[in-house]
């Protein structure tokens, strides 16, 4: 390897070392600051030592000069020459030291310049460090904020996932309920169609029977009029018969008195007998006709009576079918409403297709019902043992709660607030009893630790808890 290549390699190594050192200084500003101070102290020490050395040397030279050249002229010339040589040597050394001092001063200036450059680099590095520190703090704050946001998002995601699962479960349940209700609706619709067909058939039968009844009524009226006419004719004939009998009696008397003297009396008597026989036959015919008309009248009255009974029966069936149809239509409307039912409001409990609200305060029966109505509901209507068990389970201790049952209109005639009579009853032992002669026209629900609870009649003015149903 040539000397130039060696020098180039050494220079490159020095540059790399300087870069590494500079990077290290940039990476650690405190070390850079310490290095600058150390260098400054080293230069100061060198300068101070050099100055001290120069001063000491000058003093030695002066002393040596006085020593070598004392004010004694007795010294020989050789001694002087030797001393002069020593002096020159000292001067040479002094010049060398002076040169070294100059070199050291130049080196000091160079080091001062490097120190200033290093201080500038240190300042730049410090600024970069501060900027990096600010960036780091900002990034740390952003990281903390992002972590908090991540935590919140995870919590929100978990809550949303839970809500989604609940919503999916609710959708599945509603879908099942919808399928069940659709099936029930189809069955009710089929029953309604059958009821409508039966109603149409009964209406046709009713119209036919009405026409037949009208025809029978007309026939009955005609027969009645005919009977009245026959009765009049019969009465007239009876009067004629009585008149003839009277005349016959008179004629018989006259015949008896005039038989001996008048031969034509026998002819008259025979004529009267013939007339009498004719009248008897006419009377028998009238009696026969009258009995026939009377029998026909009785049959017509019987037919009309059975027609009236059948008509009443048909009317009752039509009314029952109409009522059943109306109830089915109401049930269909209710089921349609259930299909589109919304979620129960906050604070309400869901059961089957109704929502229930249990009060935390007490009111009388009227104010309790008014509260329920203001919420779009009414006091609870209990129609099954299952509903009794559900309501009993809403309370953890014995409580007395108003429900929507009363006999305020007619004593002993218990009806629900929706106008329907009670079908199933869950009275307590010996209830209802209007205890102590008081007007106990409203019903409260008695909670029981086990079972389905009981009913008790109570004064409507007493303040109790209540339960609403919508």
C-alpha cells in the first residue's frame, strides 16, 4: 500500500471517527457540553503553563546573564565565550519556547474556534433536542389520548355488541311471536269467515222465514176474516133458525087448533118440516165449516207460534253470531296491534302482549286510574291465573294494590274498567264481603309469598299502591 493510500485511509477513518463522534455528541448533548468544557480547561492549562514557563525562563536567563557576566573584568575570554554560547543556547531555547507558545496560541485560537463551533452545534443540538422532546411529549399525549379513545371505543363496541345481541334476541322473539300471532290470526280469520258465511246463511233463512211468516200471517188474516164472515153467517142462520123454530112452534099450535077444520095444515106442516130439515142441514154444514175454520185457525196459530219461536231462536243466534263476529274483529284488531307493538316504556315490565307499571306511591282508586290513563294505559285487567302469578311476582313483600275491577255501577255486579264482566275470579277467603257494612266497591290485589295472590273488595277512597296495564 502506498503512502498516499495510507494517508487517504487514515483521513477517511478520521472522518468516520469524527462523524461517529459528532453523532454521539448529537445523541448526547450533555457529553458534548462536558467535552467542550474539558477542552477549554485543557487549553487554559497549557497556556498558563507556557506563560509560567516563559516567565521562569526569562528570569533564569537574566540571572544567568548576571551570573555569566558579572561586573568582573578579570575573567578570561574563554569563560566569556562559553557563557556567551550558553546564553545563545538559552536564547535559542527561548525562541523555541516562544515559537511553541505561538503555536500553542494558534492552537488555542483554533480550539476556541472549534469550541464556538461546538457551542453552536451544542445550541443547535439543544434546540433539536427540545424540539424532539416537544414532539415526543406531543406524541406521548396523542398516544395517551388514542389509548383512552381505544379503551372507550372497546367499551362502546362491547356495549354495542351486547345491545346488538339483545336486539337480535328480541327480533327472534318478535319473529316467533309474529309467526304465532299470524297463525292465530289466520285461525281467527277462518273462524270469522265461517261465522260470516253462517251469518249470511242465517240471514237468508231469516229472510225466507220472514217471507213465510208474512205469508202465514196473511193466510191467518184471511182465515180470520173468513171465520168472522162465517161467524156472521152462522149467527144470521142461527137467528133465522130461531125465528123459524118460533114460527114452527106457532105453526104447530095453529095446526093443532086448525087441524080439524083446515085440510091444508098437513101440507103446511110437511112444508115446514122440509124447511126445518133444510135448516138443520144448513146448521150442521155451518157447524162443520165453523169447526174446520176453527181447526185451521188453531193450526195457523200453532204454525205462527212455532214460526215466532223459530224466528226468536234465529234472531238470538244472529245476535250471538254478530256479537261473536264483533269480538273476533276486535281480537283481530288487537292482534294486529300486537304485531306492530312497540317496546315497553322505561320503568314498565313486559308480559305476554301487555306492559305493566307498578307504582312507588299510594293513591285512591280514582286517582290511580287517572294516573294510568295519563300514561295511555288503565288499571290492570286480570283474565287468567298466569297473569295473577306474573303480577304476584312483581312484588317482593305483602302489598295491597289497586286493579281495574269495581261494582260502582250496580252493587254485586263486578266489571272491569274496559267494560267486560269477570270470567275468572280469584277472591280471597270470604270475599267480597263489604266488611263492617262499608261501601267496598273497588278491588285490590293481595300479594302472597307463594301462589298467585288474591282479590279483596275495599273502599275506593283508601290510598293504596296501584298497577297499570297497556
